């Protein structure tokens, strides 16, 4: 009988290892929260032009044209969230000329810091896929089409 009482106490002690899992209860962080935090943290780094692959960016551009709709901060970000840990996968479009390895380190560090600070989850990995390079003249082509030929 004494063993039955000790076992639950040991389980509670085992589970009370983090701020999210305590003897008073469990705090659950939704995947969408981690996805948004990670996306915003990645966008804070100079040299990141956009998040997501071509199709995701095109869909997001359409969404921005709908009145009242906003861009998704979680675009190009997928996550797996457990009770205490999270893993993040990012798809980036980078500015032409940046050192991609250095940029990846900075993005990874910023995402880990932001997610861990805001959620209390331990980030076990941040995988980065560089899906595209943004060329400086790509923006100029858009402006010419918008303004027309004659001024």
C-alpha cells in the first residue's frame, strides 16, 4: 500500500521538471503559437527576405489583397510541439549576397531564444531550408508594372 502512494508522488516529481508541467497543472502551448513566434523571430534577422516556398508566398500575396485579411506570421514554418520541447522547420528566401551559413546561424539562434523565452519550451532543433534567393532587380520589375511607362 505504501508503494502505491509513493509511485504517484514520484510521477508528479518527474513531471514537475519544467515551468509548463508542474504539480499544480500543465500549460499547453499550441502549435500555432510556436509557429508564429518562430516566424517573427526569423523575419527579424537582416538578410531574410521572406518565409516560405514560392507557392506559399504566392498564396500569402493573394491573402493580403483580401480586405481585412493579414499575412500569416507562420508562413514557411512548421513545428512539432510536445509537453516540454519543440522542433522547428523553416523555409527561407534570402537576400542575394548574404552569407547563407552565417544567416542560418543567426536565424537559428534568434528562433531558439525567442521560442524558449516566450513559451518555456526547450527547442531541440531548428532545421532551415533556403528555398530561394531574392534578387535586387525582382522588386524593380514590380514597380515598373505598377507605375506604367510614361510619367
